[in-house]
């Protein structure tokens, strides 16, 4: 029998299939047995490429983070524009794969792509004049804000049944059943408003704006 032109498995194929499974069914659905079944191979075959399930998750997480663009911030210049670009790109990457967000929220650990993003963001803030301790807090703040925004939809938290929100019980939720219909407008609008407020507030604390203590 002729040997196949391409190997049955590759790291890329494993990671892509794992991410597809997580997107469809959530993190609990991922196991090496289930992943092997989705790939049409035996479980031990995975261990030729990954030692543990956590290694697979790390690779999946780095694949998502690889879509984040931190170049504006890393290039120096206006830190506000850089922070806005980074946060928007970061949210877009996470919002496309919300089920992986709880794993990503644990931090980059030893993942190369996650660490490169953190290094670029922190370095860009320091280059922009932020003391290291403050730059750390700013980067952490952005991560908290972005992860929370990408984790779920505020608008989808309300059902589209107008009878679900009796004015006698909820006098201010008479239009809440319409939120799901306008999910993108509501959720993205809230993110943009919060992000701009965050950056405007940070600007007041930049060392150039804070008078020295006497």
C-alpha cells in the first residue's frame, strides 16, 4: 500500500480541530479521547505532537492570541491610540472564540505568543513614559476589561419575550426584550464607551499630566 502523501496528523490540524470543538461545545467538551475521535485517529497518536491536554490548550490559546494586533502600541508614539488599537483587536480575537476566554484569563503562563503580546504591550507603555509599575497595572486593566467584554453578551442576557418583564415587577425594563435584537449595537457600543472612558481616565494619571509632589 502506498504511503499517504501527507501525515494523518500535524500540530496545526490538532489545534484547529480542538479550537473548532471548543467553539462549538465549550471547554468541557475537549478531551484527548474526544479530540482523537474528531480527528479519526487513536488517542495515543496525539502524544506524538503534544504531551498533555494542557499543551494542546496552550497551543489553542496562542492561536487565538496570534490574531491580536499590538503593533501600534509596540511602535511607540501616541500611547492612547496604541492602547485603543490593541484593546479593540484583543476583544475581536477573544469575541470570536468566547469559550476559550476562561482559559486565556488565567494569563499567558509560558505560551510564547501570549508572552510576546504582553511584552510588546508593557514595553510600549514604558516607552510612552509610564513607570513600570503603572504600565503593569494599565496592561492588567485592559486585559480585565477585554476579557470581561468578550466573555459574554449583555444584550443576550435578556429574553426577547415582552411578557417576561412585567412593569409591575420591573418598571424600568419595559424595553429590555428588544436588547437581543440589537446585540451588536449594544455590546460593541458599551465596549467602545467603556474603553474610551478608561483611556481618558488614564490620561489624567500619565506622569506628564501629574504635577510633582512638593
